[in-house]
C-alpha cells in the first residue's frame, strides 16, 4: 500500500470549476493535485458543449449548402461526409486537450489520471491508469465530479445499447432513422443536426411540449421549426419497450394519446436528463452527505457537510451549464480569500443551440405565474427585425417581462438568430439595474439583431397589471 501524500489542495474531477481552481491555487503557491478519471478538462471540451456545437455548425453549413440557390449560389448535388465531420470535431478536441495540459504545466498543478475513491475524510485512494495506487490527503478538498446521461428504466433499453451524447459524437456514419428519447437540450440539438445531415429523425417526448420549462409559445415555435424541416415530433408519448440493437435495427413501442404505436429506427439516442456521478466514490467515508436527488448537499457557499470540503459544478446541483460551473469556481476562489460570495440570486443565462437558437435570462411567463407576480409582457416577431430580412432567417420572436409596478426588467426570451449574443445585452442591463426604458431609448447599430430590443421594449404596455402587448 502506498504511503499517504499530503497536499494543500486536492480536487476530484477536472471539470470547469475544478481545473480553474487548480490553476488558480497552484499559481498562488499552494501544492495542488487534481485527480481525473477520464476527460482532461472535463466534459465540456471533450464530450459535451464544444464538440456538440462543432458538429451542429457542420450541420448548419450543410443546411446553407442545401439552400444555396436561395442566395444566388449554384452548387451541384451535395453530400455529407460524416467521417470528415467526425475528424473535424476530433481535431478541435485534441487541440483543446493540449491547451489544458499546457495550462496544468504552466500553473504547477499536478494532474493525476486515475480513479479516485474516498477511504477517509479528505483522503483519496487513486488507482492510476498506468498502474499502481496513490493515497492523497488534502488540507482542503473539492469535488467536481459532474454528471452522466440518465438511461431510464425502460424494458429492453439497456440491452439495446443506445447512444448517448458521447457515442453520437463519435459516429462516422449517418443513421438512416434516428429515434431520440427526450425533447430538451441534448435531444433537440442532435435531432436537428442529424436531420440536416440527411437522416430521418423522430423525437419522442413524454411531456405535453418540447423544452418543458419554457413557455408554451416558445415550445410551439420550436415545434413549428422542427416540423418544417421534416422532423417528426411525438408529444405526450411514453416509451414502453425497446427491442433490437441501436446501430442495426431498433423497435420502440410507445403509448401516445391516440393509443400504442410501434416505431422502427436504425439508431436510438437517449437524451432524458442527467444523473450525478456521486455513487460509488466513498462519500460516506468522507462525511459528505447527498440530497434527495443524489447530488452533493451544499450551502450557498458550496460547502458540504464535511469540514473543509466543497463541491462545485453539476454534482453540487448547480445549473448544468459550463458558465455556471465557472461561476462556482469564482465563488469558492473569492470566499477562500475572505470574501462573502453566494450562489443565491444568480442571474443565469442559457442558450439552446438549435437553429434558430433559444436564449433566456431571468423569468418567463410560466415562472411569473408560479410566483404570483404581476408583469407586463411585450413580444416582437423576429421577422420585424430588419437584419433577419438580409440573412433570410425570419423564424422566432423576442419576449420581455417587466415588473407591473416598476420599470425593472424581470426576464427576456429570444428564439432567433444570434439569440445567445442578444441575451447578453439584456442580462447586462438587468445586472446594472437599468430600467427597460434604457434599452428602449438606446441607439443600436443598424442592421443588427440587437436593434430589435429597441422596438421590443417600446411595446411594453403602461403600468397596468397583467396586460400584454404584441407587435
């Protein structure tokens, strides 16, 4: 058995929060060790955010080629080379891994590739990938172990060997008919991409609408886009049984509002949520408790139930976005330096990278109704923003929520081109406490997508609770 090695900072998991904390603490002179089971830099640069957006952009190019005549460009018959799509993605990932390794070397933080398990408080036994074991004890311990794709308990699903976001990003072929279980982020992004690559796609969603947390008008608009592209969407549909093997032939029995139906496909993608990577790593030996959903229980400073042990990122129940994990790092960094930062009342933006993308910050109408808040709502069709006419991208709309009594912006949603960039403008105004009239009167560059914000906020109705304005 190896002798215990003591370090100042011990981090389990090299995701967004973990790697930035490691680099920061090592630069500050603390002896720092990071134990990583598989993905150097975490899931974002390897198997999630960046690789998926890489392939989504390849699908966008395919769509533009398909529409080339609309823009006055004459092309021959186009075809998709999925092996080249895969290679482009892999080249990006390899570059990102190299960049991360350079950061570790420059910072002085030690990256240990192996599987770590707690054997005592703040103590890990690490089975090294290259053989042997090490025991590490940290004066301060940090958990950044992330989540993995949930595979629902549907009879036959596991034996069908379905794709998750990891496996679909390694395909060098185009599925003839992709069945997608789940109508939220992962499912929708891949469904549209693989349809644009030329495959047949069916989305199966248990709930009554896509993107269940969004307002019905948003979900309805996305549904229209998908249907216009030839994607079959089955709502309020429950998977009952799976037969066959994904990649060969798979048969899915579902219950729809109109009765049972059998779906035949070539491949099956599971996009049904996430499960925290907290089981089987010995947290009970560390004195770290979990919440009812299996996430690490933390307070608003990301402190766990064990002294001098913190958790950050998805495993701590933080919103499952890389930018939130990075903010977790900043909270811990500042608090370790004597600050008083908290996870409470964070203004978290997000973007669904469909085409057009969906972005939101703050409340939507569903949130406001649930909280019993009186709001003023303004909407604006994206087609009225003149930039959309120049690029022939006219699907979607903007929507703003303003407090019924004051001029405070409570939320903003956009389905349209560059939504992820435009939402940052409204987020900045909200963080600054700017009233909606500031954006209404602002001078935006013409012709840009942000220019639509002036018209949108002009549509905010006067101080009258519950009223709504449309363009």
